[in-house]
C-alpha cells in the first residue's frame, strides 16, 4: 500500500508589502523628482518643498536623491531650467506657426500667458527669485537667456521689416515682457475675475503694445 501523498504546501504570497500608491518603482528617477517637486510647489508652495519629503513620498533613499540633486536649490534650479526651456519652445512655436511678423509676435504674447497659467509652479520658481545665484547652473542661465532672446529676435526681425520702432531691442523687449508678465501673474493669482486665463486683458494689452511700438510713418 502506497504511503499517503504529502499535503500540498500552501502557496506563499509573493507580493510582500506593497509600497503606498505613488511611490517610485523604476525608470527615470531624476524625472520623477522634478515632477514631484512641481506637484508640491503647485499644491503646497515652494516653502514646503524639501528633498527629504519628496524622497519619502517616492519611496527612495537619501543616497538615491543625492545622486541627482545635492540640495533643494539644485532641485529648484532644475525646475526653473525646465520651465524656461518649455517657455522658449512655446514662444518659438507661436512665432513660427503664425507666419512670424505681426501675427506671430501677437501669438507669442498669448503663448506666454498660457504657459504661465498652465505651468504656475514652474513660473513661480522661474521668476520668484527662489533660485540663489550660486545655484544657477550653466543650463539654467542658458535657457533663461534663450527664452528672452526669442522675444528680442522677433523684435529685431520686425524692426528690419519696418513694422516696429528701431529702439534698443533688449530694452524694448523688457517693456513688452513687463506688461505680459504682469498679466500672467494676475491670472495665476486669480485676480482677473471671469477672465481667469487673462485672454481678454491680454488681447487689450497686445493692441496697446502694438500701437506703442509701431514704426512711425
């Protein structure tokens, strides 16, 4: 008579402890850190951003964090760099896709405000003086300058075409930037009432700016 078959072994659970939802598992950790930083700034503000808290939410060690960012300033510099790069691409696309000249230039103003409203966390870090000069990397300085140069180059092109006044281009660009930047900040802060994206005010400002910088007959 054959001996009884051994009782089947219970299957062990292999899932183990699950990490809380939202924790980092694999892939591009640097990307995940920047994304989490942007989320934190948008919902809690820059003051509440710490590397330690981000690491805990993503479930990664301090050692892994410091491989990418030495401190909070380095992380903020990365957020700002990404913001300027995205803004530069948006401005360039508006200029090119609308045929350059006056239509392209006016489209740039709309693209600027839309960027600010769509990326308020980036915008806050880019222009809120949260990144100390010592932490401003070469990439950040290059992208910030390149974004501004899109505006300057568009003005120079229009000056050559006889569309706008031949004032000093950088000064002229700052004048225009000051107006559009103000609209963007008001929109982000919810100070425009029903015009929450600043579209009506931006259209009015564009009309006024066009008259202000138009080439004299």
